[in-house]
């Protein structure tokens, strides 16, 4: 696999929090000479965003963020733009890397909560009006079930899937209203337990497209990415105006095994999402053929 010759291509996870804090303090101190992202993978959660991001940052003309999920436009917005810029490479680095690669060096992040967060679209449009946005969308029934089991593994969910969905019906709209009314309000419930709500993609994309021209947004079907990652990656590279390139292998990230969904529950969710999916197909002009 091709690796970058200037500095480390992949950001490592630091077990020593002191080292991490020191590095972050240096990056914040040098924020004025740092780049803002050229692209953001905005979501959706449990749709393959980690895999896509990992492939992209191996590209010789892509420099990774200090952290894949910066969470600036959702839960860290109060830290300010200087803190956000600290997560990206310096402008001198991008300049010298460009001389070696003979091509512009891009950088970006991937925070899948952005697509769903009420304030993220407007915040992104104000600070990064020309940024390119990438959305991966998965069958919302499968996405909801995968999201649920993620929260179970993380210890944040103790209810059965069916009971968790019942709770969501009463909770998410209330939490969304509180977030909308108070930009400083943060809701773990909204972030962690929005199993069905996050799958109503058309409502989310309509907000983003009201703020960004469609040519700045690339919407991909997760099932296509999973079945043929090479073709999907080529479309992403074309969207970002990056040279053709391919990793040596397409690893899978954050995969997990869990029991099959109860058939009756699945039928109920298929019926629930059917009108929302149809609206999405009409909005995009593409039929994703989700059951």
C-alpha cells in the first residue's frame, strides 16, 4: 500500500493521555496556520463511514484529521473554530506534500452524527460553505438494528429492541425540540437511542440541500459500498477530484455479529419506513430498493 513520505499517514491512538493533551495543545497553539477540511463524511451512523474514511486517508493525496470523529459541529461547537482547525494538517505541510505528489492535498473528517444533529447543517454551511459532503445510507431497518446492538455492546442500552423503539417514540422528538431551542443543550439520549429517527434520511438530506448545492453532496448506498467497495471508492475519488488509486485490500471496520431480528418486528419496521424510503427515492431520483 502506498504511504505518505512526509510524516505519519495514519494517526495512532495514544494510550498516554498526557502525550495526547500535549500534542493537542501544540496544535491549538498553531491553529492559524492549519487547514480547514475539504470534505466531511456526515453520516449516517452504522452505514460504513469508518471503512470509507480509512480507505480515503490511505490515499497519497489525503491527509487525515487528528481524530476521525471530531464532533465539532454537533457536541463540541462551543470550543470554537481554533479548536476545530487544530485537528487538521498545517498549510505548510499541505504545500510541501503537494510538491511531492504533484496534486492538491485534501483533508477531512467523518462524524456520522452530523447528518442527524439539528444544528450541524447550518453550522457547517456558515464555516465551510464550499466543503464537499459525503453521506452513506443503509437500509434503515438494518441500520436501526445495528445501532441498537452497538449501544448494547457499549453498555448504553439495557432494554429489548422492541422496548427501546417504544421508548424512542416518546423521547426523541422531545429531545430534538430541546436541542433546537437551546444550542448549548446536549442530549446523549438523542445521540444514542435514535434508532428509527436516524433512518428517515429524506428529512435530514432536505435540510442539507437547502444550505448546499447538490453538486457538493454525494449520497451513496451502503449496500453497494459493502458489495463492491472499489466501485464506490472510485466514485468518491471522482467527486473529490482526486487521482485514481486503490488500496491493496479493503478491510472491514466495526463489523459485529448479533442475533437476527424477530421477523414480526422486521415486517413492522419495513412498513414503517416504506413511505419515508419512497420519499427519499423521489428526492434523490434513485431507487435504493430497500425492502
